[in-house]
C-alpha cells in the first residue's frame, strides 16, 4: 500500500488537497472517503489506509479547504468547537460542487479505470451525509453512510438515488434518534438499500480515537461495509 496527498482543481478555480491511498495491487475500484467534521486527520487517513489494504483506491478530500486547508482537529474542547464552526460555515452549493469534482477525479484515475472504473462513496458523521449526497447527484455506483447527520432532513433526495446504499446507525445516538432512523428506513423501502442499527452504540462508534468507540459495532459495521462494497464495486 502507498499513500500521498494530491491536489484537485475545484470548479470555482481553487485547489484543494485529497489524501490518496492505493491498494497493494496498485489498482482497484475507487472509494471516496468523506471525513467527519474534524478534518482529514490521523484517524481518517488510517481509515483510508484500511480500505486501501482491502483493495480499494481511496481518496479522502479536504472538505474544509476554503476556510481551513488540511485542518486536523481533536474531538473535544476548542477543537470540537472549531469543528462545529467549520461545519456551519461550509456552503452546501460548494460542498456539492466539490463532491462532483472529487468523484469525477477519482473515476478518471488510471488505477480505477484499470479495475473497471466503478466508484463508491463512504462517509462518517457529516461525511455520511456527503456520501448520501454523492449517491444522489454525481451518481456513484454504491454508497455507505455511517451515522450521517442530516440525512433524515433530506429524504426528498431519496427518489433520485438508484445506486445501492447502506446505512449504519447507533441505537443511542443523541443527534439521530431512532424515529428519524425509521424515517430513513421507510424512505428507502423497496430500493437496493440496507439499514443497520447497532445496540448499545453511540454517535461516532467507528472512531477508535473517540470515547464513543464501540469495538464490537465497529468491527461488525466494517465487515458489512466490505461485503457491500465488494459486491457492488469489484
């Protein structure tokens, strides 16, 4: 496996960085990894490496590049407050444009084209919502959303999602109550969708650097994600 930062030209003319991790074979299906609100930090880079070792060409774009290029934040105190501020400052139309650009950039890479050209999206927290939007607009081939904040407020987009999509939710997520999870489930009834709820888990259960880390749920969710992505992208 190898990794590096690359530069991508945005639709509005600026440039943003993306962490690119290549699989041991050198080629594979593409996977856009959308960060939590804490930036493409050590944990997100490790997740990118994890999926690269699983055989994917992984690209994690720097979502907050306009306000705080390559910011890396922790999970409490001032860092948490800054992460919330950056999330609130991000403009939806700019995020949407960057999603399209990132998906197109990854799909055009020779490492992905040589493996059939399919591209998926995966994301955590805010990134889960961005993966959901990637399924809605740029047309990725599959998407996985972990505790995606705000998805239940954008269910009008469900009608435009035709690719397979998988949702992971925590049973005890204070930000996404179970009644909202059920709204997502109902919106995707009859579609190629999976929805999993993890008993005893709270928001952020996949991140081993957070106090909310729930190893059993994280391991089960990762296995399910791999099966899902392998089935639809390889």
